[in-house]
């Protein structure tokens, strides 16, 4: 299956520009979220370098961010760059479980292969398998108990766009 980031932009913008005044845009080297301001009438989710996975990851953060956070640049989240020690990496992974679970759901909605991002190439070696298991547990919880409303809406729109079947636990092995 062909995966073009322009499709993600189209489906997202059709789904959320009017209802949430938010658009998905292609960016440069670094992803970022900007709330609307005097020079831009819409909130902007900007993903990196045309990477399909980057778009899904940035949208996942938006799907989880509450109304107050969506008024802050990058949702007001902390970010400690690559090169994290064990304690900082553990904190990073703790806050990334839910967004990466949503990202996995969105990826499956497109038929796109998901891989967790530990995002620490020059720091302590993360336990990728343990982190993947935590993210999968969150995915299964979302499937059983319901996922964030915007994540569900975008997932449904992507499933329809790509002609996929509804998601089940079997999609996340």
C-alpha cells in the first residue's frame, strides 16, 4: 500500500480545520505545534521532512492535548534532547506511552508499520521491547475502554480513506 503524507494532511484538514481550527502542515527538520496567533488564524501541527510517521506522531500528541495545552507552543510539554540518562529516559518514556499508543492506532488505521520511538540515539540504551509492551498495553486499553475523541475521529477517517477494516487487538501484535 502506498503511503503519502499528503493523504494524512488531506484527511486531517478535512476532519479538523472547521471543528478545531487546526491544520496539519509539512515542515522542515523539527516538528512543532503552534497555537493560532495574530499572524496565523489556525493552530498548526507541523511535522518533520515529509515523514509519514512524523505526521502521525505529531497528530497523536494533538489528540491527547487538552484545550489549555492546545493554546501553548508544543503544548507546553518538556523535551529533553537526545543523550538522556537512564532516569530522564524513563521519564520520557512515561510521558510518551499514550501519544505513541495513539500513533500506533493511527498507523494501523492506515495500514502503516509502527515502531516505537525511544528517541535517545546517543544516550542510555533503552529497553525497546519493554517500552513497546507498555505502548501496546495502552493501545489495548484504548480499544477496550475507548480512545480520546479526536484520535477516534481521525482513526475512523483514516480507516475509511484507506478502505481498512475496523481495528481489533489482533492488529497490534
